[in-house]
């Protein structure tokens, strides 16, 4: 029987119980944090040997160059070839950078804003308006970049197999629509992976703006929770075949594979896009940290080495995700006051509560010492029109803390629901 | 007797000799490179232990935080405090970044262009014109950044104790003058170190633009060739005392101290400037590579550790600089066809040849297999109005190669001179 089917007596009784549970929760004086998609210490330990790599005496890359010295904007061949094999792409179209692919995304947008990109008729700053497609729920840091440059963000819903392509095809008829964010594998926060059909449609669709770009943030390309790796679609190749060679700026990184703040980022795109990027990157600096790139090449050994590390992460993360889902099923399932994703990869569980109550759930949790990501944070301008979505990040806390926190969250979801029902 | 005093017979005889020397030089089929201000392998070996640092098990910083994980835009306290001691500044006003301070300089200019800085009335892109003061000769990569954003570069001459402050004070009466480049210690390529008086005048002078900034690139702050370290003037403090707290964006890095492409960069400025920077840096990314910062803190140990490394560099570099000067004195001294600097620090020797012949010298050297930095490269738009200046970079080649190359360069200087005299 769902909460909505309760008669008023039963609802009152239930409400009293939930309120008592919540008081008990507050009395525990918890201090727990489910906000951050950070790897745990256990996961970081998988990469511990990197702290002593590449090791003394090991400083020459596959091209015979000294990685300790200046130069090589593209990054060293050792890591580019290894990562190209992971992605199944041409290493000539793949750059290796410093630790953060988000840095590269910001720069691509920033430089297009200041000067236009290689297909622009004018700098984006000189456009009357720039519109940007944001599948929702999505990654808050993407939206913050669009917001920073004053772009108008237009949302499209995420469906089972990726964003709503029909809606996107309509939007890109507008020449002011210059780009789109995408997290194609185990998306943040939905866990959804784009189907090959969606990938191909995004690659082949016509756009009014010649300088339209899809920022293809494949942050979780190999971040399985099951040990099964999804296919990685080479959208740059799809787009080239379709006559849209410069459509994708494709990103990935080792941030949640090796060390979260000290990995290697990668940028895969057409030659024309990379040449444009490198020209400005060459004004901005001399080259990325190649010592860290060599350390990573040594650490992984080869593409299979990457997958071996990811199986270890799955072994650490999967039980946490499973416990979150179990607790929600146990505590919330029968009342039908929430829906949640059961992702097969990535870093997040997306929790939808009764419309209008997400911010109240977050507030109640905060009062009980459980930090949740702010309601609405998976939407542009942090505005969830239904006030429904909460992003849960189960990776960082140990299982025991996670269990306590999720049990508390469940109590908050129920309390917000009975409040909403006026009980 | 100088070349200009030669009578025509003696000049003809001399010319024949120089031409014969040049043919002999070409016959050697050299392949030598004096273009790059790169450390040599010997110097990079001083930092070799960094390739195994911080080492397994060492990943907690002075604040108890795990450097392997995300976060901490300011950089870790361990390296900020150490470097603040080197510079003699307040560590709270010092950020530690990734490897490249040039990256930070570009971003500061880029973000001011897109949005204005914390003192701007409008974004620099919306100014009718932005003018930028460029002391010459100066660092080519600085000028390339100003050029990239379309700024009009206005040159001022370098004097013995820094740039011509009287000229600068006139220029900054123009509100469109928004900034200035400076390499205050062992400058590139002149080797000149700004006097305290010049530092204070730049800090205290009135400027029409409230958002005027001096990019204070103290790249060679501790790069002595003599073992003597020049005083490091805290211009941020000078400016604050003078009521111009936000005047300086001050940069330094370990690039030519530890590993050229894999060091740590530093940004020292007022709190308001840093807050503005961090706000946008926090949109661009999550934080710098803190593992590398911890590795550097462990490598140096303390500020004296930095100076100890710099004495080793001096031991490697000083003999090279000395040989270059000796060869020029031997081969060119008596003819008075050139002047050169004898720097006490930094990476360059600045060679002035007879007006109008610098590009010819570079061309002749190239034909003889000796790569020199392009004539004019130390000037905005690579335009040396006197076609006089050549930047010599003695650091990279071993001494034996350097001697051969410099002997060849001397021959080219003489040949260009006799050609100029019509002999």
C-alpha cells in the first residue's frame, strides 16, 4: 500500500512514527557527507605506486625525448597510444594534458568566446546571444561554465538511452545554439549510457550553426560497477563520416582511475579542432606535465592495465551502490514516495522524491548532520523546476557510514513526504 | 683598432679572411642549437629524485588532507609556506598551481578580457582599445599573449636598473593602458635586475586605469650564476602601502629549478586579486596537482633547500656563460662590432650587433647549421626597430658544442658587419 493510499488515521500514525524516527536521527549528532563524487581512500590506494613513478632514471619517452624538459604540447606518445587503445580511437587525434579535462573544456569554451573557434563566423562574445543545450539532470560543473559565459541554457530531458534527440534536432535549427553538454557513459547523475543510435544521430544531425560543438565528456568511459565494459563509440569518426568532422570535443581522464587530483586528461577531436586548440594552447604555455604522463604509462602498462584497475574500483564501489539501493528499497519501496536509479557504472545515484520536496529533504538531512548535494544542483542555475531531484554520491564514505547516512536520508524523504501530504 | 677605422685595403683583407672563415664554418656541417632557454640534462639530473617523490605511503599534507584526492584550489600549505619563505612574502597571499606560471598569466589576461578583473569598469573586450606596456628587449611569450588578445603594445626601453620609469609614468596617464609585462630579476634577455627604487616607483605611481595590472614574472628570482642571491622585493606589499593593493600579479615557478615541464607555479597577489582569480579558477576546475606539490615540498625540505639547488645550477651554468663571453671578447672585442651582456643570473645573454645586421647574422648562422633565436624575437610582433638584438641561450648544449657554436656566431657577426660596410 503506497503512502497516497493511506487513510487519514493511518497517515497520522505513520507521520508520528516518522517524526519520532527523525528526532532519534537528530539525536545521533551525525556528521556525514554524501555530497562529493570523490574516490575513497581505499580506491586511491590502488594508485599508490604512482607516488613513486616513473622512478629515478626513467625519464625518456617513446620518441626518445626527455620528459623532464619543456615542450610537446600534444603530450607524450606513450600515454596517447595507450589511451587511444582504451578508447578505440586514432592516437594522432588524441592529446594528453595535465590532470583536469574540465580545464580543457573551460578553455575551449573560453577561447571560442574570445575569438571564435575554427568554424566560427565571429567570436561568440560578439553573438547577440549564445544558447547551449543542457540535458537534465546533468553535471553541475558543466552548467556553471555555460553560466559563467552568460550563455542561455536550454534543457532537454534525459531518456533511457540518452538525451531526447528529437528535441535537440529542433533546437539546433537555431543558429544561436552553439553547443551542448553530454556525459555519454554512466552519466552524471543518471547513470544513463547513450545508445549507439543516439551517438550517431548527434553526429549526423544538421545544425544551423557551423561552429556548433558537443562537449563529449566521457568521464566515466570505463567506470563499470559490474565488470562489464560498455562499448565506447568513436563519435569523432561518426561525425567525420557524416560530413561534420569538427562536431565533437571529446574528453576523458584518469581522475577517477588513478589519483583524483593528479591524473592525466585527454582531448580527442578532429585534426582541425586540435590544430585550433594547440595554436592557442601554445600561446598559453609550453606543454603539459609529461613526467606525470610517463608515470601513468608505466603504471598502466597497456590498455588492459586500465581495465584491470577499473575492476578493482568496481570491487570497492559496487557494494556501496548496492547497499544504497537496498536501504532505499527497504525503507521507501512500499510507500512509492521516491524513485532511484540503479546504475551499472559511474559515481552517482539519482534520487527523485515527491515533487516539491527535494529541497526540504536536503534541509532535513542537513539538520540531522547529513550533507547532501543541494537540491537542483543537477540543473542549470541550480533550478530543478519540479524540485524533485537529489544526487547521491556513495563513493567516499566507508560502507558503515554510508548505511547510517542512507537510513537517515530515507527518514528525511518520508518526513518531507508526510509534511507535503499535510500530515 | 675598430672595424670602422680600417682603411679600405685592410678592410678588404679582413673581409677576405672572414669570408674564408665562414666557408670553413659551413664545411663543418654543424647542427647546433642556441635557441632555447632550456635546462641541460646535467641540470635536470639535479631534480631526478623527484621522479620517485613523494613516494608510496606519503600522501597527507600539512593540513591532514589527502593530496591524491580532489580539492584545494589554493594549493597545499606545505609548498606555499616553503615558497613564501623563499620569496619573503605572506603565504596567505600565495597560491601554488600546476607546472606553468605562463598558464596563469594567460588566464589572468584572458579572464580580464572576457569579464574584466576585480577593479574593471567593463570587460577589456569592451574597451575601445587596450594598450599594454612592453619593456624591450623582453620575453617573447609575454608579447605573444598581448598580441593574441589584440592589445596595442607600447614599448619602453630597459635601462641599467629596470625599465624606464619616467616613460612608464607618462604612458599610464592613458586609461586605455591596462597593463605591463615585467621580468624583475635577471630579466629575459637582458639579465637586468630591477632596483628597489624602480620596484617602489612602479608600486606607487598613479595610473589612470583603476584595473591596471603589472604582470610581475619573477621567473628567475633565485637563478643566480654567482652564488649571490639578489634581494626579492615584495612589490605586493609596496603597492598595498601605497594604496594600490591590487597592482601586481606576481608569478614565479620551479620550472628552471626542478623539472622544466613538471614543476610547481606560484601566484602572489592581494587577497582581492586572488579571490577574483580563485572564483573563476573554481569554474575552470577543481584544483592543481597536489601530489606534485607535495613531491616538491619533500624534495626541497625548506627554503634553504631551494637555494642549495640553485647553487648547483650556478655551478653548471656559470662556466657556459663565461665561455660565451670569453669567445665574444676574443673574436669580436677589438673590432667594436657588437655589445653583449654579462649577466649574473638568468638564462640569456643579449647580443647587440651593428644596426641592421641582426637578421643577417641569424640567417648566416642558420646556413652554417647553427640555430639562433629569430632576430627581433625579444620585441613585440618580433619587430626590432633597429634589427640589432639577438638572444643567446647558452644553457642547453654541452660546453664543447657551445664553444663551437659561439665561435661560429662570432664569424657570422663579423661577416654581416663587413657586408654592411660594403666590403
